[in-house]
C-alpha cells in the first residue's frame, strides 16, 4: 500500500509526502513539497517516485498520519478481560477491538494473583502470540505484581501481594519461552529482596516500574540504579508527596530521567490539573499514556468502583451496572458496542488530555507511542513512522477522530 | 558614589559599566564595553561619562552587582523579634543586622495574635518607619493572620486564629496611618467572610496571600478573582496535594499566574527536591524567597522546634538551646554574632538554592528581589538596578559571598 498525506508526523517533524508499505513494514518515505491533486497521485508515484503504481494508493491528503497508540498497561478491553478471565481468548477479544480505539499494540497486563494463575497467564500470552490473529499487536505481558505493597494494593487482591521472590520470578521468566514476552514488571522497590529480583529483571531486559509502593525518595534513588526507570499509574496506588518526604509521587515528579505512566485521563482518578502539573514538570518526553482498563464487563464477581460510584455485577444476561444512586442497567456483555463505554477508551483519554492541557500533536505522539516503545525496548520496530518499522498508523482528523487504523500494513476492518 | 563593575545585573541583561548614585537613588547607568584599568577609571568617568569626578568611585571590577534582597516574610532576625517582642526596638534591631545577610528591605511580619497586639505592632511599624534609622529599609508590615485556619496553624497561636472580620480589618487599615504600611496579608480564603475582607484589601492595594489554609482547588480558583495572587510559605501550613483534590499545595503548583513564597531553604521544612519541583514548574518568574525567620533568640517562652529537634528556652543569661539528644547551650542573646546562626540567614538560604537547583544569577535576582517587589507593589522603587530606583545593591563574588551591601546609596557599615 501507498499512503499519501500532507500531514505525516515523523518523530521530529511533519512532512507532506508518501509512505510505502510492503507487507507489514514501512519500506520507504518520500517528501513531496508540491500540492498534489488526487487525480495526479498515481502518475506522481510512478513517474517521480518510481514506485510500483499497481500498489493501492490511499489518499489521506488533508488528514493526519500518526503512529498507532501503544498501551503498555491494559488488563482488558471491551469483551475481553485478561485480568479476570486469564485466557488466550480474552487476549484475542482485546486484539480485535483495540484498533477501533487507536491502539495498534499493547502489553496484556496481569495483576496480583497466585503464582499458578500468573503462570497460566504467561501461557495464555504465549499462545495468543503464536496465534498471531489480526488485530492490535500483542507485544507481550506486563506483570503488575505480585511483588507489590499491600499498603497500596488499590484494586489488587491483598492476599496475593507478596514479597519479591527470585525463585518465583525465575519461574515466570522460564515460562515465557524463547519469545521473551515479559516486557515490563511493576514492583514495589521498598520490599525485602526487591534488589535481587530487580537485578535479575535488569539482566534479562525486563523493564522495571515502581508501583503499588510505599517507597521513600531515598529508596527510589537507590533502586534506580537497579533498573527501575518509571512509575506505574502515577499518583494512584503510591505513597503521596509530602514536603518533608517526597514519597513515590514526589520522586516520580522529581527524577527527570524516569517515565511517569498515567492511566486513562477521566479526570476522576487523577484530576486533569494534577496531570497537567506532571506534564509541565516531566514534559511530554517522560509521560506515557495508558488506559489501565480492565475489561470490567467480563467481571466474574461484584466489582465496586468507589471512584466512579458504581458496582458492576455478573448477571445471567451479561452484567449489571448498579449506580450508587440506585439506578441499574443490564448489559449484554458479548456485544462490543454495548460495553464500549463502560470504561474510557485510549482515544477518548487522549482527547481529554488535549482538552485540558496545552499539548501539540508531537507531544501526543511521544506520550502515546514513542515513549512507551522506548520504555519497553521495542522502539526498533514500533513507536514512530520510520523506514523498517511496522506500519502501525492512525489516520486522524484535526479533532483527533480516528478515520482509519492501519495495523501492520493493513487498513483495519473488524469484519 | 560611582560604582564600576564588569558584572552589573540589570533586570534582563548583564552589563559592564557604571552606576551613578546620588543620595539614595540610582541616577544614571552607563555601559562601557572596554576593559578599564583601575587607574584609568577616574579619567574615564570625567572625560567620557562627563560625570563629576569628585564622586567617590568604587571599583568592583570583577565582582557582581545585583539588587539587594527583599524579605517579605520575616518575623524577626538576630537580636530582634518583631513577632515576640512586638516593639519598635525589635524592628530597629532587625534593620541593623539584616544588611549583613544581604537583605536591604523587608516587611516586618506579625502573626496570629490578639487584635490589640496586632494594632500595637502596626503602631511599632509606623514608629520605626518614621525613625528612618540607617539599615535595611522597612517597607511595611506583612500581616500573617489573624484570619487563618486553626487546622493549619503551624506555630501560630490557635486561640488567635479567627474568622475574617471586616471591622477588625478596617481597624488595622485605619491604624496604619497615611503611610499605608500594610503591604501584604496572609489569609485562609476558605474561611467564612473571607470574600468581604479580601475585596476590602484588594481595593486598598493590600496584596493577599493564601496561607495557613485548608482551601480546595475550587475555592482558590474562585478567590483568585478577589485578590489572592500568591501562597505563603508554600507547602508548609497548608492542605497538601492529592491527585483527587489539589488542595492548597497543588493549587500553588498549578496556577501559573500566582506566586509561591518559600521560607528559608534549610532543606528541613521543605526538602530541596520539593523546592526544585516547584521551581521547575513555576519557574523563577513566580517564586519568591523569604526567610520566615522569627528572631527565636528573643523568645519569651520555651519554643519547641520539632523539625529542628530543639527547644529554645529563655534563660537568665540570654537563651538556652536544648537539643532533643540532651545537649544544652547557653547563649548571650544581646550579641549578634552569638545568635546569628540560630536561624538560617537569607544569604545562606540563597546559597542552598544555588547548591541544590539549577539556577542562573538572573533566576536568583528574580526570586530574591524583582518578584517580591512586584508582588507587594514596590517595583517602582525596588527590585532591580534601574535609574530612579533606590540604590539597594549587593556586591557579591562568584560564590555568592557578600563583599559589600549598599543600602540606599551607602556602603553599609554596621559600626
């Protein structure tokens, strides 16, 4: 395929020009500083670019082409919950519907569960990876726990928040097989034995993130040297900032070489103004947007969401949403359109960021694609529009509405 | 007097040149782009500048000339405590010793005391102002209270933290006489009737600062419109920042048109890293350095400083400092050199900022002089090196050691 647009966002500049895609990869990019009439595109491609003019040309002239979003913290989405269902099928459901929301690749994210459950989830990721079904690209697994601090468990199961254990970590590592799909590990660095586990992860190229943690500034300062390079859902599930002890939140703002991951910007969990403070101090170079969505429509037990003031309850016809004010809704959770709005999607979170903070499109690209790709070490194939990278692209209008999602070289069509 | 230096820091640029001072004012500034030999200065002044060569020339060629520090939050210093002694004499003691520490003008700062005590303090300020003794310039009074929130009283007397009262405010205002010495008022904007008092202050040109406050983000957002333009000792004595409610601390970071005053940077009350976070987000354009010193050597009652882990106790020979670890020191509190180090001086606080944050000399000038002058509306005569402004200058070496302090046109000599 050949893509034409006047607004192709490369990593550091915008060009008017052409992207040539062969199979799943971007194989060439050419700038063109003339305004081209749509009737003339084919001729230009063949006579000026000397590219095969039988390739289908997609004319997105006035639209914008940006790299697809990479969600490195997503437990579930829509009709699939890897966290709650823990199956290959749940991942396949996520893969299927994420491109609609702009997500072209992701890390299936586990939580604090038993060792055996997590091993089962690693198996599920391995299987889904092998299956290679069309849809958002499964990059691997983000282990959010089990080595996290009970004191800041948030919505994790307390009984499964355990001390770092090198044997357990090794069993996870070995189970992933040769694909090396464990890309990211959220851990509380203040816990006993965290250094040993961190050193193991660092050696194996698993990125470490501080999360569900009560660490002090000094502990984080020390553990940075052992591989921690960022913070999981900054501000949530961590020791807050105080002027005499920075805690985890203050350390996240302070260390300018560490990334801050933020969950979906609903403005409920983290106020827009707090996100804005973080953005101003960290700059878009060190912010990563994720959703931390759970696929709550697939819950197998009543789920109390105190911030949103709802309880989500399994129901014979799907799922029931019980609002704190007494209202009840019953939803068929096998139908994507029905469950789509239960949680905020990646693209809607991005729109909220644009609405509440001063950001350029380059800032958005960094926070949604380049930074997460760099963080989990896949920037060689994802995270920017560049030759030899996967053709994961979003076609958006000026209001950030998604017109087309291109996943590994194909315009995504769910049917 | 005529001052020559290769490093004269004007508001936005550094020049090599001459400052001409007549009586208390800067009357001319001339740039000179040649390197002048010290023997040649007199000739240059007379032949090139056509200035009176009988004026004494101060050759500070390789030193730096910056505007004097303006401390808008200082209760006491060294051998005088306006807060505790509440007398004209206490202010005169402060005036006498502050120039040694780089402070060339200040606001004598009261606390939460009874109405009658505060009225007495306003009288003392009026009297000290009339006396016009040589020393740091008394710019007026900063009323830190009494309209502050008991919940965040800090070291203020709880029984004197009262609700805003327009009659009491008017009695303060009337007592100040025609000099208009009430320049700044710290108040908790969430308290009942604060709007009425704020509107009165705004109309009368009294700057309002949020302090000792439990206000929410929404309350501060509203009260900004009623004259609040800054925050008193940011982070201390205020509702902290949380990601679901910014509180006072979060609002201080968020509102980029509001000033953040910081007390002396010992690193104990507000960690250096927290100050650095604030500096990075607010920039030096909106930070004001103060000391919030109290003149603790003049305490009339035992004073427990839990952050510093000492108790300061009146003693027949002066004052006793009792450390939490059991050590005791007895100090003659009538001798400045003896008490100088009981609290951290303005210049030492500045040195700490330079040590722990990336700041230029221009940043320092803004935070110590231009910003406080603008904030309390005296920038027409203070806060920068400019023609028609008071000649309040510091001569410093490159390590920020004070070589000379020039107070209203004279090199300050304490003898």
